[in-house]
C-alpha cells in the first residue's frame, strides 16, 4: 500500500486531492436505488476526504486539487484527470482483467447482503457484511498496487474508487 505523500514547501499536502468526480454516464447501463445510494455516498465521501496525486502530472508541476472522470472502455478503466480549471492533465488507462473476479465477488456478496437485511438475523447480516468488507478491502489493495507509479493514493481513497468502478460495471 502507498502511504500518503509528504507535504513540501512548494505544494501543501491538501492540494493532492480530488475536488470533483464524474462518472461516464454512457458506461453506466443500469442502476437501482441501492446502487445509486452507494454511488452518491462514495462520491461524497471521496470528495470530502481523499489523497490523490497523479505522479507524472505533479512532476510536470501540475497542482491540485484535481477533477477526475471515470469510465470503462474496451475492458480498461479510463481515468481522465484535469486541474481545477478543467484543463486536461493526463488520461490513465488501467487494465481491469485482474478486477473481474473481485467485482463479480463483490456484486454477489452485496446481493446476499441486501437479501439478508430483509430476512436474516443480525448475526447473519454481520457475517455477510464482514465478508463484503473483506472483498472490498482486497480489491482496494489491488487498486493501490495497479496505480503504483501512476497515482499516489491512500487505502480509504482506493476503497471509494473501487466502489465507483463497480458502479461502472453494473449491467442490469
């Protein structure tokens, strides 16, 4: 896992963050109320607190906060990064093949969780929720690994980004 980068005299740590995030609406084919709520919460939490430093752009002198647009094209995550004035800084393409299984497992456990909320005991719900968090955590660690050398981020930011990656994969 990549730790939060240190602040420097020329660039305070608080500027290495996402201030605005958009999802490519053409990528999202379908979502229900539960998914829409997950999307809203993930975006809100992400914008409120995150660590996000696009390495190449920062090395070229780009300053945050950053605007991020996420989409999926041809089996790749598209991360279009812009500065606060909406000038494009770079677009990263991250292969999603290694995320197929975690996404599939996360969807399955979320379905189990939503069903359990309606009819299971609190202990059963807690067990499913622990499994859900475990899958989510593993996927966040994988995302941090895949972003290494491209984007410096923290674990909490990676978790929220993984949630949004899942939203982009819902097929109805």
